[in-house]
């Protein structure tokens, strides 16, 4: 029988890849999209366009995850078999500037989904994926797995941790089938432009095409475990196939600093970067020409930083048979190659990759 999935945050990076994945499996896919994302020229609409809006099994619903009544009536109408709760304010840096709305979207938004399923008496018919995050580990030393202490370092991490506990509580109290996917950083050509990997990939291609202004970055020494979003959405789906609801880390298991990402991205276009100076005076220089390619901007540092994330996804490997296919170098190559093909008019050819 055809399954029906409801994806909140369908206009985001993961929402687009997940929708494509589920449509490919024959699902009817319903997505929640904010009204301001549903119109050009916003990024969200561009991602959905890449999915081809006219797909007969894809239905978009205007709405907001913070609107409890609307969320409840939508779930009642859609009668989904699976809900993937991806909607979030996902920019960690921004969450320091908008802590209250971060909690509203990331925590209360999750509560609205859980409560809707409970109130509608759908506990036994719906399986829920909750987008939890490695940001919840915060200052806990690496490697991090499902049993590691959670010490978040941002309003985003705190809000995600509260949502994680709400999901666990509803699972235990009301028998909801809800899985927390504790996902480490995953990137793609569809990544939002403010995230560091996309920002670097874009700048590198701009340099290739004649850019002269140095790229500005913040903390070069933060270490992240970067994987490819296309691999990770399959893990979300696999969690909901498992016989019991549980929590799973998904990660590549390979961590690098932002500095290394910069070096490898420039190396991809044949530029060797040498670092000179210290602290905010540090610069990334083209070793051949002496040109400054990277400057440090103090404003891009966060009030508190997560220094080192390195995931241990052995539980997901053993229990779900999940393994990522795209390694660090392949991810960088994919992002740069897709960036090279973006037309100058702002439209895009996304989702060819992966
Ligand atoms: P993303 O690209 O920022 O997508 C998030 C989506 O949520 C956006 O489309 C956004 O809509 C939507 N949204 C925000 N506020 C909303 C609201 N009030 N009502 C309805 N929709 C709203 O993030 P992503 O990278 O795809 O991540 C998906 C989920 O996984 C997020 O929950 C994120 O926190 C979590 N996560 C991501 C990673 C990662 O590395 N990517 C790792 C761990 C966890 P607009 O387009 O209108 O802004
Ligand atoms: N965004 C950004 N911009 N980050 C920078 C910059 C810059 O110019 N310069 C250095 N960084 C550093 C940040 O300080 C951080 O340590 C690292 O690059 C990664 O930043 P982001 O790409 O913004 O991602 P994130 O790790 O903060 O959060 C992402 O991953 C989480 C999972 O660990 C987001 O996708 C979250 O939603 C997700 O939960």
C-alpha cells in the first residue's frame, strides 16, 4: 500500500533530499512550507523547484510549525504514516540573536507535532522522526555517541535538547513511535548559503571566476564531522523502519577543522593556501601569488563555540545497516562542481548531485 509522509521543513536542505528520496520510493509526500519561502526568489522555493513542484505525489501546505492548531488540523487531514519533523531555525549563530524564537520553533514546534499525534489518537498509526543534533553534545569531548553527556553551548543546542527529551518522554509516556536522529553536520550543494561549507565552496568558485575580495571567516579551528545530506536522509528513513523506536547517531566518523576545509577546497582548484599571522590578524594567502584569499572577521565568532564534534555511528551501522557513502574529499568536489554550474541569474541546477 502507498505510504504517506509529512515533512516539516521540506524547503530546507534535508527536506528537499528526503522528499526526493521518499518520492523515489513511491510515497505520497506532503510538505509544510512557510508562506515567505513559498515564493520566489527565496532559497526554499528554489530547492522545491529543483524537486519539480508538479510531481503528482507531492503536495505543499502553507503553514508554520509554531501554529499548534494549524499543525493539528493538517495532520488530521493528511493522515500520515510517517512524520519527519525537520522544521527548525537551524543556524547556530543566529540562535544567539533570536533565542526566544529559536525555542519557539525548535522546541514548541516539536511539541506541537507530538501533541497533535497524541490528541488525534494516532499514537499507533504514525511513526515520527525528530531532527535532533550533534550540537546537543556541545562541550562533551569527542567521540560522541548516543550515551555521551549532552552539554549544549547555544540556544539552538538547548532548544534541540529540550525537543529531544520531549520526544523521549512522549515515547515512554504515551507509546508514540518517535525516533531522535542525532545527526552530525551534513552538507550538500543545497546547503544554506550562510553555513561554512557552502560559503567556502561558493567563495572558491568565485575566486576561480575572478573574485578579488578576500573571503571572511570566523573560527578556523572548530572541528566538525562533515558528511553528505543525501546519505543521511536514508538513515532517517531507516530509523522509522526499525521494529522499535530508538535514538541513533548518524555521522561520517571523519572530522576536520574549518581550516582544513578551506585548504582542501582551494586545493581542488589548484590553489595552495599558506597561513600567516595569528588570531584575528591571521590570513590565508595564495602560496603562488601572495594574494590574500581569507581574512578573519571577529563578528563571525560565536559567543560560545562547540569546539570538536566527532560522531560514533556504530549503533546505526549495526542496528540499521546504515553507512555513509560520500567521503570528505568527494563532498568538497561535489559542492564545488555544483557551485560552478549555478547560473548567474540566481536560478539553479540543484539536485543533480547525489
Ligand atoms: P534548513 O536547510 O535550515 O531547513 C530548515 C527548514 O525549516 C527551512 O526550510 C525553514 O523554512 C523551515 N522552518 C524554519 N522555521 C519554520 C517554522 N516556524 N515553520 C515551518 N518551517 C520552518 O536545515 P537542514 O540542514 O535541512 O536541517 C533539517 C533539520 O535537521 C533541522 O531541524 C536542523 O536543525 C536539523 N539538523 C541539521 C543538521 C545539518 O547538518 N544539516 C545536523 C543536525 C540536525 P525557511 O526555508 O522558510 O527558512
Ligand atoms: N556559518 C559560519 N560562517 N560558520 C563559520 C564561519 C562562517 O563564516 N567561520 C567559521 N565558522 C565555524 C563556526 O564557528 C562553526 O564552528 C563551524 O564553522 C560550522 O558552522 P556552521 O556551518 O554554521 O554549522 P554548525 O556546526 O554551527 O551547525 C550545523 O550543524 C549542526 C550539527 O552539528 C547546523 O546545520 C545545525 O543546524 C546542526 O544541528
